[in-house]
């Protein structure tokens, strides 16, 4: 293989590997300055793939019926029936509502590839998926509380 062909192939591979949740056009879009203003202290989580400290979210203890929305765009992602206490320090869910999220591989921690979860509507980083959840799916959506807004169900009278 010629050297220039190899370098071109390598560059194409890096470009493909770098694409993911951030590379697509989303229905909800803002400039980074607008996102900073809209999100405030949630910006680090949703736009810079940050993680909040373990056990810092009040949503861990939330047990009321309701829905969990993306804090960046209000897309409904989870219901309270999907939530469970994993004991890991972040709100955890067994599954996600269909067509509301995208995933991509995260190689930030050497030797520990993880799967990132992003909102399909705005691209906001929500957290990660692990394969150690309860049956039957054995999935644990480990989601940053700051990436979510809880909306309690209306009480029927």
C-alpha cells in the first residue's frame, strides 16, 4: 500500500470514528453561547459530556409517578416505571422510550470503553448505558440528574 493511500485511509477512519451523536443535525439547535445561557449549570453535563458527582442528584430518590425529560429540549426520554435504584449514585433506568436517544462509544477512560447516551432531539449528553441492569434486558441507563427534568404525573380525582 502506498504511503499516501495509507495516510488517507487512516484519516478517513479517524473521521468516521469521531462521528457520532454530535455529528448530525438535530431538530433543536443553538449556538454554544445560546446553550450556555439556556442551560446554566447543566451546560457541562449536556454539552461537554460531563458527569455530576455521584449521589448529588435529588432525582435518585424520586419515586412519584411521572416522566423524565431532557433538560436541553424537553423531549420525554423515560417514565417512572423504567426507573430503579441501582445504588450507583445516579438516576438509573432499565430502558428508554423508543427513538428518543442515540448512542456512541466513549473511550475517555483507557481500557474501559463505555456507551454514551445522547438525546436524539438536541444531542445533549445524558449519561451511559451498561450491561449490568436487572432482567429481562440487563441494561442500566446511568443518567446524570442534571440532564433530566422530572415532571410528576397529574393526580386524577
